[in-house]
C-alpha cells in the first residue's frame, strides 16, 4: 500500500540528487487568475549562495512568481521545493523564506526595532535575543541609532533598509527581493548588494 506524504515532507524533486541539492527548485510553477494565466509552467532552480534575477516587462508575472515561492499566493499547478522539501501547500510562516517588497510593507504603529524583530517574535525567539539580533541587522543596514523611530519619521531609502534588515534577521533559506533596492541611492545600494553577497 502506498503511503501519502504529509505536506512539507522531505521529498526529492525530479532529476535532483542529494549531492546537487538546490536551495530552491520550482517545477511547473503556474498561477492563473480566472482565465488569465500570469505564470505559465516555469522551471528553475537556485543553488546555495547563488543570485538569480527574474527580468521582464511590467505585468509579466515577476512579483507573482516571488509570491508563489513565499507562499503568499496559492499555486494553480506545479511545486516549490526549499532545500529538497516540498513546501507547495505550506503557509508562508512554515517556509523559511523572507520577502522584501518595493513598497516596504512596514508596520506603521511599530518602531524600527520592533519592525525588524517582528519575524523573530513570530518564530518564538525570546525578547532579549530578538532585540539583540534586530540591532545587529540594523547595524548591517547602516541604521544604528534609529531603533525608536517610527516608519513615518524615515526617508524612503531608510524605510527600505529597515525592510531589508527585517528580512535578513530571520536568516532565511531563500531571500526574495522584489526590486527591493530601487529606492536607495547608488552608494547605499552598492553597500547593501555587497552585504547581501557576503551573507
């Protein structure tokens, strides 16, 4: 009798050996809104430490593809594997991914430190450890001393760096950037690119 696997069980995607395990593998990724198919059977993989860019004109499905990987949209068809684990039916909080949006998506009622520590608190990290890790992430994002400020007190570039720090602090298996560095000036953009590569 065949056994059914629980969602998120460690299963091997087709054509991948344990020695060549990618951090991310998308197989037949498809998303349709009614009769409109915006992502049509996409296959790709990302190896450990690798950067991959998805390019194309506005409205071609780049953001939707990232949202499917993060679990923010339900798949119409296909599968998403993270480190060899099928996460296709798991909710976002059960996938170790982090996404940085072009629109920041910060909580306006929280200060900078609380925003950065939010993901850690959702993962049941203790208050003191979450605070320390959030401060370290802010240091990497060149935002030391901004702990108590609210998002409304920051420039667009500063808000974007808070969003990047919030994503990095949870140490995700896969970091998804939706034009996340667009609003930074050239020098800061290059600094954060180097920091992301180092990490």
